[in-house]
């Protein structure tokens, strides 16, 4: 069938199917029904949250499933074990210590957006009645207004901790690596320590990257005792398989075994890519009314997935190849590197991968030179060299992107690249 004006017919079929609620590459999971694997990590979160004085630092690569794990477990704890509020703060570079706690403070009746409190004295029949309102945009014609600075100290860890310590619930502070000032991170650590000391029932989950742990504890070694670290590794193949099969079953779509295994291989433990590729496969299948997904339909889904991938990955990949003299050669090397078991690899491993997976034999010296070129340049490069003889993708998700982008070119790359 055609896609209709502006693709509206296609969209209508996709929307009716509910596929975008099942495969959600851009939204974290917050329901147990859609959540797969991670049993051990979830159990650890539950036990730490329920241990007096303990809080959590959850860290791992982007797209590995941190927010989903935190949201799903928090929701389950609050629904099944204890009541309480759930607050979520997603930090960005504009956030400071004072802005992080806005919502929990609001719950205690402290509205930080009210910088000052105005008390208005009415001189008419209502004399003596005092009203309180925000300082902005409110006028009174027949009154004298006295402005009092509110005694809020949102910059002070002890003041913040004092205000919120009686609350009950969980506060998820996500993307903390985006907070730019070191000092703000130290203050956050201080609040956690103070809440812990007072055995508050208000628990904090800090989500970030590994460096976040060091930054939080730098000024406060004692924070380590109350901040339990949970490192989130990549998802297992079996959890990814369950995710694919379960979602497809709900849509009454049947992917063949080779397709399922290929999606798992490309995803390399990142559920984001599994959701993205499955979404594109399922959308095509629904629109073409073909319940079976074979490798040909997977190939076109991969193209669509590349189109929808995060701009940062696409740009880094494109700019890397744009100015190289022999882009085909580099494409082949990058594809080989993407097939290596870990994001860091040695020349010997890459040489074997190229031979086993792509059936190409390359002189190690040439490999070394070419890889060296990929570590040099202005700005962020696609590879870096963390140690002598070891190369690494600067973005751990890049191998997944490369496999999606170049997998269909495997055969032609082999012929044209290393002549
Ligand atoms: N345990 C899981 N089961 C199913 N899907 C998951 C799981 N964890 C993450 N996802 C999916 O993977 C993607 C990335 O997850 P997210 O929690 O946003 O990662 P992070 O916070 O680490 O960047 C989201 O689309 C989410 O739907
Ligand atoms: Mg996240």
C-alpha cells in the first residue's frame, strides 16, 4: 500500500497498533510488565532503599537502562512495600544545587519561586486582613504592601536536609553528570550524608556515570558508607531475547530466528538499540501487513534505525569518514572493530575478527597505522588509545551504530576496500 498524503495512512496504522507503547527506544520503562532482566540489580535497589540510612548511586553507560531500572523499582517499592512520594529530577547543565531540590521542597510547602513574601495591609473595610501572594504580577490599589525576604536557604545542604528529612518516599536525581559545578555535587553528597545521619525515610537515588561517584565522595569520604554504588552493566542476551519475543508476540508478529539473533548481536547489551530496531521492524511489518520478519525486512529496518539514531552518533561517524582518503577501507576496519567483543580491542583481535567475520586479511602494520589515524583529529575522535596497543571506541554505543549502518554493506565493502 501507499503511505498516503504526508505518510498519514502509514502513521494511522502504526498508531492504531500500539507498537510505540511496546517498543520505546526513547522513553525509559517504568512498569514491571515491560521490564526485562536486571533481577539482581533490582533486588539490590529494593534492599538498599529499605535499609535505614542507605542511599544509592546507580551508574553505567548511556542507554544501558539506568533510568528504567530506577523508575521501575521505585514504583514497585512505593506501590507494594511502602507508601510515599516519588520525585524525579532530570539534571541539565543549567542546574545548581539549589534547583535540584525544588520539588521535594515544594511538597513541604516551600516554593522557591517565591523569592519574597508580600504582606498587604488593606486600609478599607477589610483593614487588618493580611494576604500572602507571590511577588510577581499581583497589584493592590488600596493597600500598603510590605515585602519581606523569605528565610529560604536553598544553597545550604543542612537547611535543605532539615526541610526534607521528614518526607517519606524516594527522590530520583537523574543525569547528575550534567551538573557542571563540583561544589554543587559536594553539597548533594552532604545532603545525603545528613539524611542518612538522621535516619530519614526519604531516600535518594543518584544516577550518573562512574565518575559521578568519585566526584560525590571527593570532599566527603564518609559519604561512601551511606551511598551504595550499583554499577549497571549491559543487558544479557537472554533478557534482550525475551524483550524481542514478548513485544513481537503482543503485536502478533513473527520474526525468524536469524533476525532475532542478529538484533541481539547488533544491540550488544544496549536495550535502546533492541527497542529501536524492533520498532522499525514492527512498523514495516504492520504497514505491509506481513506478519513475518525475515532478513530482508530487517535490512530495511536497520536503514530506518540509522536515520532515527541519536544525532551525536551519526555526526561523529559521518565526520570521521568525510575527510579520510580511503573511506571504504576505514568503513571495513570500523565494522571489524565493531564486531570485537568489547569496546576496547587490540590489533591482533581486530585482525582475527576481520578474518573470521568478514573474510579479509590485513597486514597488522597497516591496521595499526589506520587505527592510529582514527584516534587523531580535532575535537572528539571515533577511537581513542587508552593504553599502548589498545584501541577503544570513545562512545561505547558506537559499535552498535556501525553495525546498523554498515552491516548491509559487508559484501561490497570486502570487495572494494582492501584491494
Ligand atoms: N530492563 C529493561 N527492559 C526493557 N527495556 C529496557 C530496560 N531497560 C531499558 N530499556 C529500554 O532501553 C532504553 C534505554 O533505557 P534508559 O533507562 O533510558 O537508559 P539510560 O538511563 O541508562 O540512558 C529505553 O528505551 C528503555 O525503554
Ligand atoms: Mg537515563
